[in-house]
C-alpha cells in the first residue's frame, strides 16, 4: 500500500518543469503514460515494477480520471536499443507522458556495453523526437544508487552518466526524476542500509528492493502531481 510522502526519510528534488500535456489531459479525465527503459521498468524477480505501482498511485491521486500506464521496459537494454523501439512502443501508443528510465546498463554491463557517447547521443535524439511530437511531456529517470554501480570500476562512470542525464535534461527543458540522488540520501543521510534498499535475492546487488520500489514510486507520483498542478491547465 502506498504511504504518505511525509513517511519517507528523504524527499526527492521536485521537477523543474510543469507537466503541461499531462495536466491538460487530466482536464479531459483521460491520461496515458508510457514507461520505457530496462529492468527497473520491466521488473525483476518477484518484485512488482514501478509502472504497475505508479498506475495504482496515480489512480489514488486522480480518482475521477481514466489513467493508463503502459510498461514498455525490456531488461538489459540501454538507450540506443530503446530508441529503436520508439515508433512501436511509444509513438504508436499516443502517450501524454513518457518516463524514460535510462543510463544504468551503459555503466553496469561488462560485456560490450553501449558507450557513454552512444548512450548520451541516443538520449538526446530520443528526447528531440518526443518533444517534436508537440503533445508529450517527458521525464528522464536516472540510475539507481546501489553497490553494483559503486565499485571502483563503476563509480566514476555512474557519476558521469548521472551528470550527463541532468545536463541533457536541463538543455532540453525536461524533467529528471533523480533516483540516484534520492537513494544516495536515503543511504547517507537517513541511514537506510543497502540490505534494505537492494533486492535480497539479487546477487549482483543491482536491482532495487520492494521497499525501495514502493517508496520511489510514491515520490515519483508526488513529483508528477506537483508538476501537473504547476501547469497552466493544472489539475
């Protein structure tokens, strides 16, 4: 069950941009969200993924609207491959909001991962395509803060990818759900252990726990609601 945001140990940074298209469609009481990304989106093991939880949370917050959240996550993928799926898995669905969870596999994969350059290029191209539709709000979701990405071999790459996602979003005028900073604050400030934050059944120490996924999703919901209310046609 989703909890009130006051029960969270640390709050995520609010979105900088209003969600204009999302808010406008709320006025019509019909909204479609597409979540695209890798295993954090698709789901891993027996843990319900965030898009499933987001649907439930948004329906709580907007009980009079018909809300659909479509999960188009594919485990192991990164931005270059995800971009190739945009026509079928994003544009054909006519979304009002796209949440693109991105960047992790470029850092974590050890066998022929997409390069930093190829990944960031694909992110820029994908955002340009989404914004070019003139009817879609865009949220990027950055990396998870977990032991698999904090090893000596990975930490600098993870920080560089988080910074690049932030810089791209700022340049394009879109929002970032700053998952990396949120989870880092949970660990460093609130003292939440990695044993609680990471799926206990994941030997790679990469995937989020049920606790993390639940708390993260409710904060994402809060950020979406606040940004929609800031829009000229806010709910």
